[in-house]
């Protein structure tokens, strides 16, 4: 088995791995780097020969895992695309939105090579995308490579609990086996239940390490963080301020909306409209429609019925009156420019009545990350469009991650019992901690951290 890391960065970036598996080629994910522009954000697909990919497998529909799928299909035109049936309902909407964003950035930022693919390509490639249930073994090799009497490799999607449709991928062959964790969550969220990898065993494990550098804080649990958030939201609304919760459109938005719906149903929060983005509304509708397929809590909770959801566009923000309390759950989670979250935050940050509450990661080099690090009464640089702000609003950060705790990742290694662990999807400190702890607990396991374009023989 030969595994190539196609992420162009040593940090969390464009997730993509090529695996030469018993003479067959599989591409695990095809993401775009969220902090790089143009072609610099693409996976290193040119490191892989054009005839060496039989199938492209998508673990879930976040942009850093699926955003480069049309580009990958352009390079590997004979590959079929496999994902879970739940991701199948999401992927075209994700990719069409990506085209819209790139077209806007071409105009606003002058990035000539955008869009990297078109709406027409997304539509054309839809025919090769196939969705499968969790736990179903699927032959993924190209038909012309199949030989009579020989065992063909299979793959199986395992529920990763990260977002709707997310999966770990188990690949089995005649002599080898591989488990790709994807982005995984081993604790229950408000809607989605914890990952279920069953009794998976594999020779090689490709493991995400997102929270590898983050130690658990004694006494802090998801439940205590949810209660802190409720108190913050309730307190802000009671003092006649508005609340902004920036959140990624797929996954985090629906989890926060579900929590708000439960608070309102329990009488812990006064009923009022909740303003969200257009894409967040679409994904919330899919969460509702496909609730019977997902391994989830509150199966009968329909977000679009339980809440008065109102779509807020970026063009509506300047005319919005904040004299009365409003509740916003808006993309982008990092408050990128030319989004409603960015423009609204610029208005709210300078008013002490309001509250801006983060429920997920915000890169330090984004407007959201800079707001997170700001101090009350101190000026800070928010963005190129707005320049400097003096923060007066309330601001806090709540640990409601959809990624596994690092101790849970170690437990996965314990259960899988691999001969080789390949670490990815994490920054240097995160991978270093995971490497040290795996070696301490399992001295015989080989731990590898391949750099961009590096190959690993497993």
C-alpha cells in the first residue's frame, strides 16, 4: 500500500490522500484550502498519474474535503465518485455555492483564475456521483481492472458523527486494510449522535488530529458550555441587545438552531425570529427532510417548523434596525468579508448592548479570529474593508466542537490496532502531541507525518 499526502500545506488545508491499494487507485477526499486563493488552494493532484484513480471517495461535504471535486474529476475523468447517501443530497448545493463565491471573488478581489470550475461542470459531473448507506460494502475498482476469480477491494462508510453524511472509510482488500477517519466526533452533539465505527480493525489508520493540541479542561463539558451559551444569549436579549452567533452553514448552524429550538420549547428562551443565511436555511431543510436517515437525537425536531427562520442577505444588513433585540445565526463562521456575519459584526462590535458568541474555530488571520482576540475598549484591525474597530460588545468563545477530543482519538487507535498510523488534518503541535502519545502507549505502532506530496509505504 502506497499513500500520498496531497494536501499542499502542513496545516489543516485541502484534505486529499491518494492510495495505491493492491494495484488499484483511490482518492480519499478532494478539498480546497480555506486560506489559499486560486490554484494554490488545490490539492497536489498533479502528483498522481491520470490513469491511477479508479474512484474518488468523499468523507463529508465541508469545503476543505469536497471543494476541489470537479477539478479532480477533470484530471481523473474515468473515476466514479462515492459518498454516503446523506452527502449525496448535499454535494451539488455545496459545489454550486462554491462557484458563486469564486465568481464574486473574481470580481471583488481580481483573482483571474476564478472560478476554478463552472456551474455547468457541477451539473455534468453529477451523473458520476453515487450515494451509499452506512455499513454497506461496495466494490470501487474500475470495471476493466476486475479479474475473474480475484478478490476485489471494497470500501464501507462508517458513521463519523461530525456533520450530516460524514463518514470514516474502511477499505478492505485480499491482504490489506485501511481506515480513513475523515473528520470524526466521538461525542453526541445536540442533533447528531457520536460516531459509530463498530469494531473496525485495520492495518493502516489515516487519522485526523484537529484537537491534538487542546487538552480537556476539568469541569468543562459540552453540557456546561451549552448552559453558559444559554445564559449569555438570554442575558444579552434581556438587556435589549442583539446576539450574533457566527457558524458554518453546514453542521454548526443546524446544531445551534436545534439548541435554540429546545430552549424555546422548554421556556428557557423567549420565542422570537432567528435570522440565518440562505445556504444555512437550505441545509436546515435537508436536515429536516432526511432526519429519518440520520443517526440523530430529537428525530422529530424539525428546525424549519420549530423556529421562525428568516433569511438575511448581506444587502439587508445596512438597513437593519438593531434598536430591538435580534437573534442571528449567520455564516461565515470566520466572518469573511462580504458576508452578512462580517458586516453585522462590524456594526455590533462597537455597541455595549450586543453580544457576539463564537461556537467554533476561527482562524487568527480572519476577521472572526481577530475579533476573538480583541479586548474590550481597545482598537483592533478587523478587516481590510472596515479597518479598525473599538470593541465594546460582549464577546465569548464556547467549546462546542464537532471534532473528537484527542483522548477519544487515542482510544480509536487502541481499538483499531493498526501497524501504521498516518497523521493528518491538524497543525504541527496537534500532530506532535498525537505522535508522542501513540508511541508511548503503543511502541510497536509506526507513526508517520507525511509532508505535502510525500509518499508513505504502509
